[in-house]
C-alpha cells in the first residue's frame, strides 16, 4: 500500500500543476483580449471626442 502511494502522489501533483497552469494560461489570454478591446475603445473615444477641447467623452 505505501508503495502505491509513493507513485500516486507525484502523479497527482503533476496533474494538479498542469491544471493550474492551463487555467492561468487561459485567464491570461482572456485578460489580454479584454485589454486590447479596452485600448481600442479608449482610442476611438480619444479620436471621436467633441471639438470643444475640454469636454470628456465618458461620464464618470
């Protein structure tokens, strides 16, 4: 029984590490896409702002 446990624990740790890295990679890729979308919206807002000069294109 202990011999089986010796082989099972490292396998479970490797599987857990793989799952964590896959999840982190997916989250980082999603965050990059969100950052690109926010940047594009900010650039469009900067270009399309009113010609008054001091007016803000956002409400907050």
